[in-house]
């Protein structure tokens, strides 16, 4: 079930730039550099410095990167498939997931398939 934030984005229908953070319990032992607060701060600064007009921060705190069944991640996929994500920004690719083959598959299929459909329909 989609979060209230995702439901609101769908209702409004305006594409957003997703800033995504993830921190597993294992990552938490690495110190503060990857904390959700630090990821958010870093991503919001990046978005502001680079002119992203409609940034929305979403995060999965306490979820392993080896599992893609994470609440915020599932919301992001829903928004991407609905054509409502202009850009997805992460601190580094490991924030998407620790299964690098799956991350590669997503970047090569989910987003490129969505972009290709947009080019073909002119949307």
C-alpha cells in the first residue's frame, strides 16, 4: 500500500525529483557518515545547488540493501512506473541496494523502459 506522501504526489500529478536515503542496521555501525540525517542533508544541498525544482526526500531506515521489499523503495517504483519521477538521486549506488546485479538491472530496465515509453508517446 502506498504511503500518504506517494498518494499525494499521484493526486497532484506533478513529477518530482526523489532524494533517496537508506540505512540498514549493519550500516549504522559504520558511524554517522551514512546516517539518514546526513544523507538527507547531503542530498538536499546537492538538489539545491543543481537547480532541482521539486525535490522530495524518501528513506528506508533500518532496511537491508539486500532486500528490495522496502516501503519507501516500493513507493518510488510506483511513482517511476506512473511517470512521476523526473530524477532519482542517491548519495551512492549502495543506497539503492547491495545486490549490484539487481541495481544494474533496475538502472538498465525500469528507468530506461520508462524513458523509452515517454519518448515514444511524446510525454
